[in-house]
């Protein structure tokens, strides 16, 4: 299914939680758009997000199935460091900043 996400820092425990708690239509999109999702996950890894990717998939799946250019533009609005910090500590606050 979407086991490829484990290559980007998702633990087995988080994977099981994602499978059991993320809406099926999001999981299906992650299957059908695997190449795009891989690009996004790789981007997150390059800016310092690994295990926190599970938080994004669970709380903001829209930020997993987005295209890379759009995501880079959104992150550039607030600075990569700030984005990483918010994902790790206050992911809901991304909405306040327009992400």
C-alpha cells in the first residue's frame, strides 16, 4: 500500500497509526500519486523533517499530496526553520500563517 513512506522516517508504530486513522481517500491518493508524494517526503527530509512527517500525514494530509512547487512557495513565506519548528511543536498554527 503506502509502505514506501517508511523510507522517509515514518516508524512502524506511526505507519500503523496512519493506516488506521487517516481517511481512506487520502491513503488512496498517496498510492496513486506515489511519485509526487515521494518528492514531497524527500523535500521534508532535506529541510530537517523525518519522524515529524507522521504529524503532517495525520494532521495535514493536504501537505503531503500537494505539488512540490506549491509547497516550496508556501514554506518560503515563513522560512524553512520556522516551518520545521511549527510542524514539530504546533502544526495547527500553520493555518494561521496561510499554510
